[in-house]
């Protein structure tokens, strides 16, 4: 299949329209994947609207892709036709730099995002470097696994790489598209888990997803009470926060990791970091190694995204709902 059909955006903020492109021959290191499901991530909305100044039009959005391998390049030995795979934010990297050599391909300076400068997953098929097409365990449903490939790895990767373990006290800030998966993974790591949310009505659901405790962040007294309580805080929100209160909530050697991009600069008293040897960090998606591991963990611990399904042809409706934060918790397009 050289011709791929999808839904593209032709100008910043425009509606998605039918679009086709010639993908050429399958390259030696590539696989072609027939897409069954594609998540609608907030990053897609940012790319559609060119909020980050990266978008080149026309392009097909979508980077939380699940489908079946239909063609394998001559140099690919570890993927087979008929295999179900997932593709996330990244479709390629240089393969030879320091970061690629050590298995951190997502940090490669020449990292190729799946739908920046190329066409993504709101389509019937896609081509990517086979290394970035990750086998999906049989027990996972395609619809519920699609959002794990970007949203899921965004919360899994820091939990894993900052050494969360059964003795850890972990807080997840914001219980939405990212946070509801963060709670499940933090529970899978065996940690004591606290959910932070401005919505009191999410308490019951947060506890069903793995939280042992719930903090209503509109209650400033509640934030003061938990000072010195956490080894690791994962902030998934894209709104400004009382960051100093969260740094104060860390135990000595604690870390707050930011995966949701708040609009304003973060201001912290330097001494509050120095005194307790605390850290503030950030984390993007994750490497192919971490994606393999995350899907294995999701399969074993029954971690799944809570999804709302739309037909691929209704992608504009799905994008509009995601823009308005009306989806609980992730929109998924189905072919």
C-alpha cells in the first residue's frame, strides 16, 4: 500500500479534511502498520493549532497508534506481518548518537516525532522505523492501550527512572488524562499513593484507580498538613500551581517531576531545595525500552486507559471535545 488515506489539517486551527499521500516503498528499517485505533492526545490539539510553532501543513495528526504490521522492510528481523504493535510520540531517531547507543532514543537530537514534519495516525496506515513499533501483549484491548503509548509512557517513565519502589510515598497531581494512568502505575510499583485534585468529586474514582489518599488542592490547609510527606510527586497538570507548597510537601531527597506544561515560570525558594536536598525535574515520553516494559507491566497489573470511542470519520468531534476538556479521560479513534 503506497497510498495512505487519512484526515489532515491544512492550516492552524482548521478542521480535519480527507487527505492522501504516497508513502513510497517500504524502507529497509521500516514497518508498515494498518491502523485500528489512534488516541487523541492534547499534544495533537497543540500541533493542530500550532501552539508550539512546530507544525508544517498539511499534516495528519495522531501519535497513540495501535495496529497490525502489514509489511516489513528487508533489514527488519524482530517484527512480523500480522503482529499487533503500538506506536507512540516517536517514529525514528538517528540510531548512532550517545543517547541512542545507551537506549535513550527519545533524547536523540534528531528524534523524529510521529506527526511533526510527517503524517501520523488519524489514517488507515503508517510507516515507522521498526524499533518504534512496540509489540502489544495479547491481553490488552487495543482501544485502552492506545493512550498508554503517549500518555501512559509519560507517567510510567518517571516513576521507573526516578526509582519509585514499594517503600515510596508518591503523589499524583491532577487526575485527568495523564493522572488517572499515573495512579494505576504508581499502585503497580507498590507505592503508597496520594491523588491531588481540584475536583472533590473525583475522590472515589481516584481511590478505585489505586490512590490510598485524596487531597483536595482547593483546600490550602490540606496542602500545609502534608508538608514533608512525599518521596516523589508527579505533576500532570497544565495549569499554574502553588509549586512552593509541593516542594514543601517533599521529604528529604524528594523529587517533583513535571510532565504537564504549566504556562508560567516556576518560582521556588532556593533554600527549600538546598536544605532537604530536593529536586525539581521534567520528563518527556520514554524510550522504546521503557515502552516495551510499560506494556508488559500494564498487561500484568491490568493498567488501562479509561476511554471514549469515536469513529475515525468523527475525528473533528473528538478533537473538539478534547479541546474543551470534556473527555473522561482519553478519546480514541477507531477505524
